[in-house]
C-alpha cells in the first residue's frame, strides 16, 4: 500500500487531548503577564480561532461549543481525524466549527485556504517537531497570510536540549519498530521492547539516563497511540527555541513568552547563580537558551504575536486586574508549596489563603482579589498573583463569569462523557466545555462521568450506581477505590463544576 502519509503516522488515530495553553483566554492572560497588550474578546466580537493539526478536534470542538458566536477552524492531514471531528460537531449541533482535511505543506496556496478568514488566535500543538521541513514551511506561509495584526499564536514542540537524551532512544524505537510487522502502535511497542532490553543490559548511552528509565517505568500508563505518533514519525525532530522563533519571524510573528506562566519568572525557574548569568544577557533568544540548559523542559509552549504592543508596568497591572479567575481546586486542597529551581518555596499563607477562600466563594477579577484586606500593600502584585494561581493550576482565567451554559456546550459534554468517561481513558487529558470559562475546564474521565450523571439529574449519593456502571469487572478492593474517588469528586470537584457553569 502506498504511504500517503509521507512518513507521518496515519494508520492509528491520535489521542484526544485538551491543554489550557491552547485556550484564547489563557493566551490573553499569559500575554498580559509578560507585558503585551491583548484584548479579551467581547461578546459581540467576531473572533476566529484556528487550530493547525487539530487531530480529533477536541480543542476546537470545546472552544466552538463554549463560544457559539466565534468561528472555529480545525485543519488536519488525517481524514479519519477530520471525519471524527465533524461527527462530534454534528451530534452536538455545533454549527460554528469547520474542519478541513489538508496537507499543510501546500494549503496556504489552495483555493480552500482563500475561504479561511484571518485568525485572532492560532494554536499548533505538538505538530511542529513531528512534520517535515516542507510542512513547517507551509505552516509559516499560512500564518503569514492568516494571522491578523495583534493576533496571538500558540506553538508547542519538543524542545532541545530537553529532548537531547532521547535522540538515540527515538531512533532505536523507530528503526526496531519498523523491522516488526503490523500497525504503527504495534511497531512502537516492538521498538520499546528492544529499548527496554538494551536499557536493562546496561547500554552506555541508555543505562545512565534517568529520563529514559522513568519513561520505561510508566510506559504501561501511556496511550499506545501517543507512543506511535511521538516515536514512529519519520520526520521527528526536536528543535531549539531560537530556530523556531527565527522560522516564525518570516510570518511577522514575534516570540513574547511562555504559555506555561511560571516559566516566565526566572526567580522560580533558575537558581541564584544561574540568574546572575541570565541577567547579564540582553538578547532574548540567548537568554532562553541559558534557561533551557538549566531547567527540565522537554515541551515548550511558546507564544507569538503579530505586532507586539508593550505595556508599562502600571498598565500591565491594570490589564491583569481585568482578568477574571475561578478556583480549580477547593480551598482545602490549595497547595502552598511550589517547586522552584532551588527546591520548594512556601507561599505566604495569610495572602494566598485569603485568595483561595475568596475564589472558593466564586470567580473574582485579579483587581478584586488585590482589593481584599489581606492584600493591603500588595496592589502591585498582579503579575505574581496571576502567574502563581494559573501557573500552579489552582485557578483558571475566565471569559464571562456567570454566563449560562450554551446548548452546544452541554450537548458536547454529554457526548464526551459517553465516549471517554470510562476507566480506559483515565490518563487521557480531557475537559468539559464551559461557556463561562470560554473554553474547557480540564477534567478526568471519571469527572466527565460524574458531571454527566449529575447533569442528567442523578443524586450525588448515587455512588453504588456509578460503581456498578464503571467497575463491574473490578475486584472488591478496586471497586472501593473507585467509590472513594467518586466521593472525592462529589466533595471537591462538583463545586468547581458549578463555578464553571457546567452544572
């Protein structure tokens, strides 16, 4: 059979996944954090979100369902992905999402591309370091034509030197896998069998790598489809940040910072000695190379803007003050220890405890939080507060707090629970579409299941019914663990669901 994928894995669908860095409201918060002016979409704005390499379309579907007034376009090379995304959109009655099957190597010059409007927000997750140079060049040409002035682009990719220790490993897995028979997922497992044996045999370039050892230990937890797409693509190539930024400069895009908010704080990511060297450097790409050599960062979530408008410190604080936040953990679960380059740091309990309690009562803007009595004298801490709360995953930016749930969002959540609310998807990065957030609330498969049951009117105490529905094949001990998990979701996560408007 002809290899129409030209070296890209096409015989196994990729796994669904939702990542907050792809959400426009998160992009805006990150841009403001690093001092770039960026508007939050108003209800009447004609927003266009474009996703390149959309896979099964989960991100595009959630954003379209949560924002019925937006236009959403997802593009992917694999027709099976596009067919699945279109089916979900049809079943959830999502009318504002368009999914296009296209080879990005030449899509920019096609007649279909002429019909795609300029985008306010673009996300390209994981694709860049998996595709050929021709596809990357096609992506740049498309971005040059389709990103409006002021538009933000999120680009994630396997980064060097973070992936340096896995270069030989990936080559071995792909070559050994391709010597086997069957689909890409089976060949990937065959390749990992060889890798595991060679690692155990003390191969000099494998035995001393804790990174590879850790990967092998959790191999059973990783979806086989992920392993196939990550390690079996012929054009797999981790990248240096400066090379990616130089490529996107041809599309008039300027790198502004990281979508992982904590990474924008050198005092959190670098030791004092490392910061002393970092602070001697003016060139931003040179600085990032220094940072990449100091931190564990295998995947970068870079943000680019077309026409950066920089803010003064005062204007940045004012812009961040407008960002609405909601708690994503209960006040009892709030974590006051955060990992830093020099170990762990303790967040001030008087200050952050007050923030956690306030958010537990409902969404607040950053300015409202800083107006609390416990924040007296800290009015200039908008960047720290936003970065810590969102960066540690204990809060999320919201677009329209209190907005009622749109019909397509509720319908999509039901479909997601039906399709993925099962034990076999326990490690899949899923989400619930929320009109109030303007995007997705990250959620586990079990949380999708519970939300769906409660949305259908079931009682919160129906734990035995839920265990019977999901755990019939489990032994008594595992069923008890499932029962306890459901109780924790009811106690700790259901209030979060209500804050997000998904219940």
